[in-house]
C-alpha cells in the first residue's frame, strides 16, 4: 500500500506525517460470505434461484407431478449452480458450494415451515415417507415428527446438492490448476 506524506506547518516549522490512503469499504454484498470466497450477493442469488419452485409447489400452484414448468423450476437453479461451479475461480471451491448447500437447505426449511398450514401446502399433504415415520410416534408427537422429517429431508437435499456442485467446482479448479502448470507459456 502506498503511503502519502503530508506536510503541515504548525507554527514551529514544517513537519511531515504519513497518511494512509482512504480504504474503500466494499459493502456487505460485495464481501465474501463467511467461510467462503464467494461474494455475499452471489451466494444470496444462488440460494434465491431455488426458491420459486419451493414456494409454488408448497402453495399448490405448480404440481410436482411431471409438469414441464415444475421440472424447469426444479432443474434450472442447479444448472445455474453448476455453471457457476465450472466457470468461477475460487480458492475454496468445495467449501463455497457446501456453504451454499447448507443455506439452500435452510431456505427450504424456512419456506416449508412458514407455509406449513396454508392451503394445499406441505402441512396438508406431507410426503408419504414422513407420514409413515410420524405414525411410529404417539399422536401428541406426530406433528413434531412430520416437521422434523421434512427439516431433515430439506437439509439433506440442500447439503447433497451443495456437495455435488462443490465436487464439480473442485474438479474444475483442479483442471484449471493442472492446465496452467502444463502450459506455463499461456
């Protein structure tokens, strides 16, 4: 960092003092998200692209039974994640996407729990596996078991997706690193 000298005359003669240049704060959204090299804005965008499918499916607007719109809403976010994983350079490629997967899983949990009792939402149509799981508990505990099951599944989906994208990002990183060493003239 370059330092400037500032000359001052305080009445006793000129004196020089060092002045550091002003440091620009990159702003919260441009800073790296904690534990990652990914900017916060990019992390939030990548989480947000998965939310329309969750919201629309939980509200019963888009049925998850094979409509083309549902498949687009379900797969397009992960295509975006994989594109970013392949194209973006990072010093922590796997960690970036693992953290992203955790955040995505948490976003699924929040949406599912907030919309649990609305209309034809997940609370009114829980997955069959969740119902079978909850039936193993006393009636007083069944709602908690249903919610716990959906939380666990949402986190598994988020973390699993993050791990897959992280592995793709790591492979892309290693390929770029190896390619750069084998072609030092480029």
